[in-house]
C-alpha cells in the first residue's frame, strides 16, 4: 500500500471510476436494447477512460507518453461530450431521437476532431516544469476542438432544459434529477478546472475529474433505472446506504492489521444486509403511500362524477315534467275554455301524479346531497301554520278525489315560528300527507298543530288508514323501506320518510309515529320555537330578506280562516 | 312545492267556470285591461330568455292570456342583446343555455347602466346552490325552479313585483 497524498488521489479517483463503471453496467444490464441505456454506457466508458487518462497525465512526467496522455484526455473529452449530447437528446426514449442530418454532422465533426487531437494539430507538445502541472502547448486545431466540445455540451444542456420545462408529473421528476446531475457536474468542472486554475492558480484538483462527473453519472443512472418509483425518501435512503457501504468497504483496505481487517469485513457485510433490508422497507412504505394517494384521487373523481350525473339527470328529467305541469295547469285555469268536470278530475289526477314525479326527482337529488352533507339550507324564520296551510292546499283535491275528509287545524294564539329551511320543511309535511293519502282508503286525514309547551311546536298528520304494525314501525324511517300496502300498491321510493328524519333532526327537532295495526297512523314532528334568528345567521340570509316577506304573504290567503274544514 | 292547481280561487269549488273568472279578475287588478288602450306599450314588457322551445311555447301562451307583452330570446347571446336594446320591464332568465349561461349573462347585464336595474327572476331546472347564490349576489328577485311552479304562478309573481316597483 502506498502512503501519503498519492494514495488519497488514487483512492478517491479509483472509487469514482469504479462506481461509474458499475453504474454504467447496471444501467446497461437493465435493458440492453434501449438506446438510452446504451448511450449511457458509452458515455460512462468514455468518461472512465477520460478520468483515468486525466489522472495519469498528471502522474507521468516523461515526455513521450505524457504527450499522448494529454492528447488522449482531449480525445475522450470530445467523445464524452458527443455521447452526452446524444444522451440528452434521446433520454428517456428507446430509440435514438435525433434527426439524420444533425446526427451525421455531429458524428463526422467528432470523428474529425478525434483525429485532430491525436495529431500535433491540437496539442503540439507538452512542457514540464517542476512544481507546475504539465502545460500543453496549443496549436490552431484547439479552436475546432473547443468549438465542437462546447457546442455539443451546450446543445445537450439546452435540449435537457427544454424537455424539462415541457414535461409533467413523473417525467418531470426524472428530468429534474438529470438537471441536478448536469448542473453539479458542470459547476464542479468549471470551478475546479477553469476558475480556480485560471483565477487563483489553484490547480490541485484538476486530476479529480472523475469525482466531478460522478454526480451526473449517479443521477442519470437513477433517472434511467428507477422510472416508476421516484421519491426523495427512497433516493436518500439508498444513497446514504451506498455511501456507507463504499466507506466501509474501502476501510477494509486500509485496516492496520489482519484481525482489524476481518472485523471491518464483518461490519461491512452486516451493513450490506442491514442496508438492503432498510431500503426495502422504505421502498414499501413509500409505494403504499403513493398507492393510497392514487386511490384517494380516484375516489374523489368518482364522487364528483356521481354528483354531476345526479345533478344533470335531475335537470334533464325536470324539463318534460315542467311542461306537463305547466300545460295541465293552464287547461285547469281555463286558458283553453271550459272543460268538462270529468276532464278536470282526470287532469287533477295527472297533476298529482306528475307532482309526485317531480318530488321524486327532488328527493333523489336531495338524498345524495344530504348524505354527503352537501345540501345547503336556506334557514329562516317560518311560521309552521303557513306551511301547514300551504300543504293543505296542495293536497286538497287529491284527498277529495279519493273521497277522504281533509282538514287543517291551527289553534289561535300560537307561537309557531321556527328556524328552518321553509322549503324543506314543506317537503316533510307534504311527505306525511302524501303517505296518508296514498295508504288511507276511507275516513279522514287531519293536519294538526299543537303547542305542547311554550317553547315547542308540534305538527301531526293523523289518518284513519290501516295503521302500521310495531314491527314495521321500527324500520320505517330507514332508507328505501316501504310498508307493504295491503292493496299491493308499490308507490314511492321509500326515501320520503328517511329524508324527513334527516331534515327534522338537522333542525334540532324530533320526529315520530304513533300507530298500531288497524288503528290509523299519526306522523308527527316537534321543533323548538324560535322567535328571532340565532346570532350566527348565514350570510345568505341577509340577501333573502326582502324576498322572504313576499313569500310569506304569498302563502297566506286573505280569506283563509285559522280553522279550515273541507265541506 | 307542488302547488294546488287553482290557487287563485278563494273558496272550495268544483265549478269549472270559477277559475276563468278568477284569472280574469286578477289580471285586471293592476293593469290596464285590453279595452282601455290599444297601445301595447302600456302593457309591461317581459323578456323571456329560455332555450327550450317547448317551454317557450307554453309560457308564451300563458303570458298572452294574462296580458303581458312578451319578447323571447332563445339563447344567452340574443338575450343579452335584447335586454340592453329592448328595455324590458322584467326579465325571466334560464340558467342552462349554450354559448352564454344565465349567470354570465347576468354578470354582463349588471355592468351595463341600461341593465343594472331591470328586475330579474331566474327560472331554471338547475337546483345548484352555487348558481343560486351567484344569482342572488347579482341581484335577482328570486331563483325559482320551473318544475315546482305552474306558469300561472310565475305570472302572478311577475305581476306582484311589477306592481310593487
């Protein structure tokens, strides 16, 4: 073993060269047919040759061989830049990605320069002065050499920069890594091979060329091989592990004694084992996390799609239903003249069926939104009696058609202001009444408002229908549950009561059912009485203020008494 | 909320003739009846912007019957043009339209001095709270779902707003 500074130089350069070669071979082995992998190997080979010659040219101080070493340094420098240029153009494709003419031009020029460097046209001789590194005497050919090398390098860098800018996602990560490698390499080369020597006269590090190109080799090999998994954590873990391996491995060679050497060897082997396990576990963790992210993104996209679909479907379905509702209302309002009673009857039925369709579409839209918590409520102060009256009006004729007595009963002096979304609450009451009308064959239906305590208001819809057994009552407010009607009717989607429950509970109320088989049903809900809007009013609130008043007066008919009975 | 079909009657009645009288009486309440003036400019002009021809036909029939002077635009671009050139007293606006959506139209309308103060009701089948809030911010009187109202109810709302101007 040699001692002193020479040892260190050889040592570090040797390791750098060996590492580069190993990486080059690994990359080539991964895919021998791929142009990128091949070009990388060629680059590494040229680079290694250059590194060795570069180092040797500073060690040999004899005239003849020395001159050849110095010349060959340039030869391999231009070969390196040639493969660098091609590699930057081609990465990461499997085929050579350069047009015919530029390729021919570059190749021919490089061949010419290679030839020239081997002649006195570039370096005519070398001057050796003790204490100063070998100084070659330049000849005119150096111009062409410099021009070619610089053009190739710059063009390669420009190309890389362009591709980096245009890429996205995973590809962009690979280009970023490449760029880091290139930047490190050229910074080191420029600083230690040009700036330091020229400005500071510091030429000590010129022979270490191999070390300067190492970052580039490492980054590029990683970018080529690991094209799926690209994560800083993994790279760091692997890099650190490899560095530790290299250090421990080389330590073996500088052990003071054989017994120490054995220990060092043992440590090295254990570290290799440990390193492999560690890196593997890091890889797994990172892979899993990335998989999770991908899945989450997919889920989010599907969710959004579902939303959009439901919204679109609701919108499309509503259009024809609007037309049906509109035209029938116009006929009923007499726009086409007198209509026979029987026609009016049938049209009333059609209207209520169509309204059920509309409610159905609204319900399906709402269920999906309520469940996701996406439903936005227009909460405001509403009078429960107004809602009761408006629902009464809506179902008046349907009930009459079925021969049922129908009444709404609102006591005087009622404190019935509630803080709810008026439209939604109207749907709930409408849902109760619609159920009663559906399932009650004879008798009566009553909407009854009572005040059990001064701060609670209660609305109940009682009917003389078939009633609901205790067993079915338990499941009633569930999604998609429908009571088995004795008449074998299958109406509704089973969503109405489910939505009603969700809504009432959202407004801090209670909902329930009193019933027994054969004894009729009473669907009820209770809400807290709220005179004034709570302090944390929704921003939306203030904009609706004036429209509120108009809506309220809309609901109240001027001649509607507080007690109303169907004749 | 699906509404009763003859909401205008104030009494329980299956008499077929009653609705017609009620309709007529409400339309003569605050507007000059047809015989007091042949000048159609006295009738309020409503701009109806809607791309579905079936809906347009239906509402046009109702408007005519109720004594409202109606002009129709079948897409957003034409609608905006007419809103600014025809000085309507009221605008009924659909949201889902090709080329220029109702909301975009509204934004453009409100930046023009001629369009700033025209009362607008949005009449749509799109129940998206986001669109509704945008519309309310742009100063519409109401955001209504077509499927929940009859043409008659829409007309009476328009008349209410015009009367309260």
